[in-house]
């Protein structure tokens, strides 16, 4: 075997090894993509839909708090207000990349204070 044919065969062997490595990497990426769940809407903290949904519920409970009530406290109890404003704070903080529990406590305290001072705001 001459030197030229030997060098040629070495180059071909290197190219084949590189092609096989690329094929293996592509196959591993396909397997990794197949293992991922198709829909991550429930686990994705950057999903704006949860912020909008919890904000709408918090707004509804707050608006109902300022409307006349015939059947007692019902949905406008302090616990309900704290729950919905807390959930809104949780989803909002998670959307911005902060700790969700901090947002929940902040929202709950804001809802409690709003419930306490609602008669004062209503009389204005």
C-alpha cells in the first residue's frame, strides 16, 4: 500500500467516524425531544394564561365586595378575598421569576387589608 492510498483511507475513516458521531447525536436529540411532554402549559411558570385567569377571579371577588349583598358574606368573605388575591400574587410572581410563596403572602395581605378598609373606601 502506497503512502497516498494510506492517507486517503485514513481520511475516509475519519470522515465516516465523524458522520457516525453526528448521526448518534441527532438520534439522541430526537429521543430527548420525544421524551419531552408536548404540552407544558400546566407546568410552565411563564404561561400568561394563569396570571390572567387568577387576576380575573381576584377582580371579580373584589368588585363583588363593593356591591350590595343580600345573602350574607358568601364569596366576599375575608378568606375568599385572601385566597384569590394570594393566587393572583403567586402566579404574577412566578411569571416574573420570583418566589411564588412570597407573591401568595403579599397578595393575601393585600386582600386582607382591602377587606378591612373596604367600608372606608365604599363611604368615599
